[in-house]
C-alpha cells in the first residue's frame, strides 16, 4: 500500500487462504500492477488470484486488470454502469500532455503527466452484484458490500469479518480530502457509517495510510461539516465558486488536496437542488483547478 496522498497512488488488498486468493483492485499503470503482483507472489502464486473485486471504476484502481487475465472481475451493478462515464487512458494521456492553456489542463498535467499508460486496456467487470454478497476464499469468509453512490457512482467495500478488516476503496481517503464524483455528499457520509457498522477495527482506504475507527469517524465528521456549511450557502444563494472558497478557508485543515472540497461543495449544491451545478469529470476538474489556483 501507499502512504502517499498524491493523485494516482492507490492501495490494493490481498486475501489469501489455502491456495485461493482474492485481489481488491489493481493499479493505475501496468508497471505499478506488475510491482503489486510481485508482492502477491511473496504470499501466494499470482495465478491463485481467481477474483478481482473492483471497488469502483476509476482507472487508478482498475487499469491493471489485464495483467490478471485468469480472474473474474466483480463489482456492483451501480459501479459497472458508471464505467462508460469515466475518463479513459487515451483521453487522460492527451489531456495530461496537452499544452497547459488553461487551469484544468495545467492541473491534470501536474498530477497525471508523469504516469505512463502505455498498453493499458480497460477491462470491464465480468460479474456484478447488488446489496451484499458473501464469498469463500479458502477458509476466509469475505463479504462484498455495495455502498452505492458516494465517491463514485457506485462504490464497493470488502469486509473480512474474522480479521475485522475492511478494504474501503475510495469510500475513504486517509490524510487527504475526498473527491466526490457522484454528486452525492450524503452518500459519502452514509458510506462511512456502513463501514463503521461492520464492527471492523482496521480500514484500508483507497489512498493513504491505514485508518482505525476514530479515523473513519473523523472523516465522516468532516464530510458532515462540509455538507452543513455548503447546504447553508446554497440556501442563501451564494454562488458555488464563492462557497467553495469559503469552505476551503474554513475546512481545509492540514489534509492534502483541499481543492477537492470543490467537489464536495458541488455535490451538496446538487443535493440542495441548485440548478446548473457542474457534475461531469472535466467540469469538476476545472473547479478543483480554479480553487487550487
């Protein structure tokens, strides 16, 4: 796992027992996924991985799937349905390598220009589920939890009850502010509660260091505070860009990427029924870039 909070450096997980293995997410690039699979080989043969669970469809969690061709790729119905809306490797490469003529292009180039997406092929899920699904991996019982819309249009968590561990994907960010692509800040808050309700003691976030229960509660609290503040600004008719600046000033703290608060404010504005709020990937990136600048 990565302790860094930079864009694109994500955490994956391995559950292995009695010659069977399940992998939670792959990596952004093929080189990073090869390093992941080399680490898997220290625990079990990589061809023992017969299931890859995609916590959501963002490329930094899925673009290495082609290197695990023997595995069934499982995600939620909502997650699978959103895959066509994600920015693909070709589009991201073009944007990152384009002349930085505007804030959004410069932002993408800064954070993604150093990644090499050569030979990445997007592998779609091969099976989906809704609600909750239990799977057996050797002697380990694994519970897949459909969290619904939150960080993405469909998030999935992987719970290992006997170990009291949850692999949360991007339902949790550690040490950095959360990006909300789905337009549902309430969904992010609700997902934190679902994760806490598992009774787990250790939470593997999509990015950053491991979290305990207090860490998850702190994330939920910050999201709730932003939702309350943004909702109040929306009710008063404060333009979104102004509200985002005010929220950044009061809620940034020491966590990385405070510009991502733009996406949280935008989600709160959408849920408040404010018309014309940016919701597409590029529009949200433009909002983050403006707030960062």
